C-alpha cells in the first residue's frame, strides 16, 4: 500500500483550502489557530472556512469553487508515476485534508484505489452550505491509513506514506517507510525515512 497526501504532493500548491482563500481574498488564520490549538473541531474549522467564502461572495456555487481548484497544477509526471506504481501490484490511496472536488480531479486523471478527503455541503441548487463531511482530520491521518490497512489486510510494514507537511507525520508513524516529498519543514525531514525534493 502506498498512501499519498494530495496538496503539495500530487498537486503543486500546499493547500487547496488556502488557494481558494487567496483567490477569494479572505484570511482564515484566526480560525486555523483555534483548530491547531484544538479549541474547535475540524468540522467547525471546515464550516468556518465556507462561511468566510460566503461572507465575501454571498451565494457561492460548487462550479465556482471547482473553477478555482482547476487552476491548481498537478505535480509533473503524476499520471506516469501512479501508473508505474500500480503496475507493480501496489495499491494507491489519497489521504488528504484537502477539498474532495480537487481529489476528484486527480482521480479523473489517474484513478486511485482509495481516496479520503473532505467534502463541502450543498443546497439542492448546487450552492454551498456552511459545513460538510470531514473524512480526514489533518492531524489524525493515521486513522485513515489504519482503516485502509485493515480493509486490505496489509500491515504497517507493507505501507509507504508520502507527504510534505507536519500534518502527514501521523501517517509516517503508521507506515514501514515514510517519504517527505518537498518537505515543508525540518520537522517533516526529521520524521521521514527519506526526503526528496
């Protein structure tokens, strides 16, 4: 099993959420700090992000957010790399705190066996509702890795994880081999078996 973070690994921007924030001209640093200190849950943090977009633009459609996400380039040789890995009989998975619509775009380019990310709730007319379904707590990605391992009957020793940020360290700890891909900090380097730029 090979598990990949999405933002900054499969794509060339470190955060799909922050990319949308930047494009919409909003700042979520205050809410992020509350989440980082565990004063709010990840579900509350997700809701606060969507509320920021709505406070700026009013009714926001899924199509509009998807059009912004479509600007984020994929990592070079993404399709070739994943195809090569799958040809070796290795199962591949995405475990990302990023936006599910970007994960869907990645999966359309090259299908992964499993994909866990976070979705935003919608009205019947396709406009956003504050909130969503948080499949992945960015600081507890180990839970998703363990879930996939159990589904496949694969051990920690048979698992490789690839990530770029501190949020991927819990994945690293539940993998036999961990790879820091364009690591964002010394902490990532220190917790990965290999670091690649």
